[in-house]
C-alpha cells in the first residue's frame, strides 16, 4: 500500500521533546506492523511566528491538507503572550482545526493499573474509570465574533457564543455513534438553565437520542458535571459537550488518571483525516529539561492508527506497550512520588519502543 503521509508539527515548549518520542513510537509501530511513512515537518505557533512572522504559515496548512494525519505537540508560551490576537500561537491551533473542519475532538480518560497513587484522589473512587469526552471543536465561544471597544465608562470586551442546529447535531450524532460501540451511555453537558445555545443543544440531543434507542441519554448541567466527574467518575461513558466546557472538563478529567501528561486526543471531521495531539499544553515551566511525560503524545499516535488508519490492532499494541512500560515501574517526573527516580522523556520513549517490540496481543 502507499505510504501514509504524516504532517508533524512539534510547536513550542515541550512540543518538540514529546513529539520526538511520538514519532519514534510511530516508526517502531510501522516497522513491526508493515507501515511506511512519509513524514513532513512544519512550523506552527510561536516557533512559526519567530521564523515566518505567522503562527500558521500557508506552507504548514498545505502540508496538513495533503496529509493523511497530523501529529502536533503543543503551541504557546509566555514569549508570545503579549502579541495581538491574530499573532498568538493559539490562533494557529484554532485556525488549523477550523480549516480542516475537525469538529469532533475525542479525549479518552482511562486509568492505567498502578497509577492510582499518582492521582490526588482516592484509589477507590478511581476504580474502573474509562470514559470519553467528545468535545465540539470548531464552534461556540472560541469562534464567535469578538471585539473590544473604548466606551466612556472604560474598555469593553465581547465574545459571542453561537451554535447552529447543524453544528450541534453532527457532534451529538458522533457521540451517539461512538457510545453504541462502547458502554451505550451518553451524558450531554450544557448550561441550559442559563444559555440559549444550551437550550438548543438539549433539544437537539433529545431528538438525536430517538435514533439511538439502545443508548441511554442523560443531561447534566456543566457545574454539576464538574462535580460528579470527581465524585463518581467510573459512572461516565461518553460525555458530549460544547467547545469551552469540553476544554475545561477534560483538564479536570486528567486528575483521575494521575497526570495531564497522560491524556491524548483525536480531532476528526467527516473523513479519515485527523489531527492528533496531547490534551496538555506547551508546559513552559518544564520545557527544555527533557523531563516531560511523552505518554499523551504516544497515545495520540495510537489514536491515529485507530481513527485515521482504522487499525485497532496497532492502536492496541501501542496502548499495551504503554501499559507494560508503566507496569514495569517506569515513571516520568510528573508521576513519581518524591524520592523515587524518574525517567527522562527520551528514556521513557525508548522503554515504550522496547515494550512495543516485545508486545504480544491477547489471544
Ligand atoms: P499546560 O498544559 O501547558 O501545563 C499545565 C501544567 O501541567 C504545568 O505545570 C505543566 O508543567 C504540566 N504538564 C503539562 N504537560 C505535561 C507533560 N507532558 N509532562 C509533565 N507535565 C506536564 O497548561 P498551561 O500552563 O496553562 O499553558 C501553557 C501554554 O500552553 C499556554 O501558552 C497555553 O495557551 C498553551 N496550551 C496549548 C495547548 C495545545 O497546544 N494544544 C493546550 C493547552 C495549553
Ligand atoms: C486545548 C487547548 C487549546 C483550546 C488552546 C491552546 C487554544 O487548551 O487544546 O485544550 O482551548 O482548545
Ligand atoms: Mn485545553
């Protein structure tokens, strides 16, 4: 078969460090399972601003359009925080998601055996945690009209939150489709007691649910959901919500697994193309030290095999290799209790490759 074209966008901060390990594991999986890759690197975010004065250069967009899948590290950092909105690193990420029409952001949250102690929550609360946040990614308050004005009473800033029925319906259908393949439970999260857009969301959710009689739909208000997710996390299966609520809830969910350095994501549209990136950011506080956890990026590579190449065998092998590596006791700095020795980003990536080469699928 023809090689898979992968656009690799390391970005800023720890981005290049974790992406290197992701690519390493991707290549190892390719060798073991017979994939050929054509890898093209592109600038994005602050590193693109520094070189090309544009956070999302046209050549990067072109690379991504031509790719079967995009692997991204992270963008942003204090160096660019005072830039005007159009020249901020984060703008590139939003632009890329929008340009590729990747409206469905899947953020799985699962607990790896042995990591109960890395979480700040009680082990008995974490038992059985395995849910998926389905976050709407190309609409809502991130993309509504925004402006600032000077008024006699001082500066005034506006962000608008707009959702069309079509946008809401396609993300809800995606959530129900996925729920049918999992635990058949959808929790739809909104703020329908206050927001018009949420009232539309809830109405569409009820209508879509009628087409999925085997899936159970529950509505939760977002504030309550934030609480229930910590109180009884194992009860959740698929959590579907709008853009900003999904951003916040998925960082909260990280604490159930032990570290934000563990959470991968897949951003999908109607086709096979996808953007794969960790949920976390560029972590400027630890960048350049070689200590970042590469697991979120490595698991994002697993999602690439699952959702863009429709190859669950390879996805499971990568996930299994991460599980085995953690089971061997290997930990990065974010996961160790004080006094225990931690692996560097690179050492951990090497361990995962070793485990992948030894990995035997369950019969
Ligand atoms: P962050 O996720 O970068 O970091 C939050 C905390 O988690 C920090 O203490 C960091 O050290 C730690 N952390 C994150 N990833 C880690 C990893 N792989 N291993 C170990 N520890 C890890 O969030 P922030 O500090 O709020 O944001 C920093 C910058 O990243 C900002 O400019 C923000 O806009 C950007 N950001 C980018 C993305 C993205 O590119 N997808 C996502 C979130 C934030
Ligand atoms: C994420 C990030 C981004 C978001 C930022 C960097 C624009 O927080 O991917 O979760 O809010 O979507
Ligand atoms: Mn976020």
